[in-house]
C-alpha cells in the first residue's frame, strides 16, 4: 500500500512534519506558560483580544475565530476559561445582540506581560533566526498562509 498511495516515509509528507512541529511548539509553550496558568490556545486568544482592543475597540468572538482560524465553539470555550480566570470579560454587543464583545482585563494584560517573553523564548529556541520577523521560515509560512486564504476566498465565491 505505501508504495502506491503514499509519499513514502512520514517525513516526506509536509502535513506530517508540520503536525509534529506544531505539536512540539504547543507542548513547549504550554510548559512555559504553566506558572502563568495559561495554555498556548488561551495565550493566543488573550493576545488577539488585546491586539484588537489596543485602540479601545473590543472584538467579537466571531472576529477572533475568523482571525485565528479557530472554530467559533473552541473560541467560546477558551474565552469562558479566560473569563473564569478574570483575564477577559464578555458582554453583549449594543449593535448586534447576537454578538459578544470581548475585552481584556488588567489581570489579562499582566498575564500577557509575563507570557510574551516565555513564548518568544520558545519560538527563538525552536526556530532561531528563521522564525524572527523577516526570517525565511516566517516569510515562507506567511506566503503559504496568504495563498491558502486566497484559495478559500475563491472557493467561497464560487458557491
């Protein structure tokens, strides 16, 4: 079977390699954030809430999900956990009662201040200069991500 329908060894499949690297990165970040009481997903979500809210413009859960490429239900569950830790608060949007606006709290900002150096250390350790802003790995991943976004938009416009 492997000769006819596969790429050979698992390391010949980009999906497998990306999965391994992604899993390793997530484990390392989770380990680094243990004392701050955050997971990698909680960190990403919290950082995005703070990023979008930096000009006093709270973001909706739907916008967060779309921006991060995370299923809306998973974003909702993650925000619920962050809300229980008093790192964010959610409130119903005045303009759309179906939407929940999310804002970071002062304790959420404090957690991010502690978390960012730890996450950056993991990134630097695992990816080196190639993963830095402008680095070859990051540039190529951004190119692929942009290409995939265009493909998805084209497919959605056909349906």
